[in-house]
C-alpha cells in the first residue's frame, strides 16, 4: 500500500478582537495560504504563510546583503559642461548635514536606514532564538519593536523619489546609474518581501503560546461588550480590568485615550505647517550665480511645461492633493464621530483606511529634494539646496501619519451600534 501525501499543517489562530471594529473573532484553523478576515469590516487578521520561519530569515539575510552592496558602490552619477559628480547612498544624507538641514538628514537616516535595519535585525534575532533561551522581556521588547516601526519603513517611497529625480536630472545633464542603485532596488524589493512574509501574530504565539480564555465568546458581539480588550501589538485577548497585556506586556486600552482630542491637535499643527510648506521654496537651484528658488507647485508646473506629464501628475497628487485630502478626510471623520448616531460605518472605515495608507507617499517630494541636493553640487556651475519648505513639508507628512494612527476607528462602530463612550 502507498502512503497518502502528508497534508500541510494547520495553523490555529487565537481568538481575537478586530483592531478596526472590535468584533470578537473565535479561534480559527487556517491552511497554508488562507487568510482570516473580520466578518464585519473585512480587516485582515492573519495569513498562514508557507514556511513561516524560514522565509523571513532568508529574505532578511538577503536584505542585509543588498544594503551593504548599495552602500559599497556608486548610487548615481551626474555630469554637465565637463563637470561631474558621483554620489553614494549615504552621501545624500551627508549633503543635507553639510547644508545645515539636520532634521531632514535625521528623517532620511531613520526611515531608510535605522528603522529597516532594526526591523530586519529584530525579526531575525527573535525567529532564530525561538527554540533557544533568551530573556522573555528581551523577546517582548523586540516583538513590540517589529509592530511599532513597520509603518515608518519608507524605502519604497524613496525609490519612487529616485525615479522622479532621474526625470528631472535628465533635463539638465547626463545621468548614470551605478551598481549601488540596482542594489538599492534589490534592497527595497527584499525588504517588502521580508515584511510580507512575517505573520506577527504567529510569531507571538510561537514565543509565548496561545492565550486561553476563561469564558466562551458570544458571537457577533464586540470585545467591549464582553468586558474584553484586544491587544494592538500581539492580538491577545485580555480582560478589561488588566492594564498590560498578559502576553506582550503592552499597555491596554479598550479605546485609544483621548483619540479625538489628540487627532484634532495634530491636524491643527499639520495645517499650520502646511501653509509655509506651500508658500516657501522647497528647493533652491543656483546656476552660474543665478538663484532660482522653486515651490512645490512651481516644480509641478516646470515638469508639465517640459512635457513630463506623468511625473508632474505624480508629484501633484502625492505632494499637493494627498496631504490636503488627508487633512480634510481626518477632520471630516472627527466631525462625524461627534454625532449621536452614525450611518454607513463601513464607507467611513474605508475612507480611514485609504487615508492611513496614502499618507506616507507624500514624502516623495522630500526624498526628491534630498537626492538632488546630494548629487548636484558642481561648485560654481550648479548647486541645489533644500529650501525651508522641505522641513515644513516633512513635518506635515509625519504629523498627519501620527494623527491617522491616533484616530480610533472602533469609535465609528460604537456610534453605529448606539454606544456613546468616546474617550
């Protein structure tokens, strides 16, 4: 007799509360490739990845190799009127420091180097030590880092900024792409694969095991209605009287404290910064002693006049429309949840998801300025400096991202169900 092929292992996902609508979801067994979604709002709770331990390690190691390579070779080269300059990946950041724009240099260092390396290093260490002895508090700290810095990894946004910079540079002079550029493309792709191959909830269950509940769950009820709180970091269910998660030790809150007040305060700050970000120059070009400052809209108009319609459209959407739409959307959502009852909660949740997703892409213009400032420094012929609007615009992007994170979408469903418990 022939033995039947061994069935792929099932992964039992713990009972959890949806992060976006607070609906309780019972423990579910998932086959390889299956996705668990919230039955009410459709938010993805878990994916059962194939080889959940080996694939993140392999992609993480390849990501580190590509990072070393992209810093070992020339990133881009620029030549005009017999003068030229080559730039490595790190020199773009050094140019901002030399020009006195320390804030922008710190933003680039953190989002392109610091956070990605910390993320990959923490992930590899935690997975490698799953079967070995490591202090539980250290494992919890590394696990929390993985969850909290993920939204701030912006290498893919930077890569789009590089492509836009190429279009601008080709109108000025000859541009060459070095081996460092292609290594950075590999670094970006592999980092995205590393992130997508890691199931954080699976990792927490492997580290500290499943969380057992004392009482059975009632179907179609929220966690708050059953005196439970879902952890935003590891997904474990805890009783409402607990202040820290029993699995990852993160602070617990049934609803984000002062969610509306924090969001509105951040939005007002972003609006204040948005004015100088559009009025002042974001980039200053000095050519043969002639100083030509350029605002965000000025750059869009210049690209449009040169026939670069797709690039002009991308910058206009990412740097003008998206920040304004994000501010208006969050203000509108905050105003909506002040009402006594809310209709069509799913459509408002979709708006919130879109707002949260597109916010980071507004950083494209800041990255474009950083690349041009790092590369075009040809002494008395041509030099590009970051303008004062670059700092303001980077602040707008960062603050609106934090504002979107501060808004608690579960309030939308509370109001739809007639609950009036805004914190």
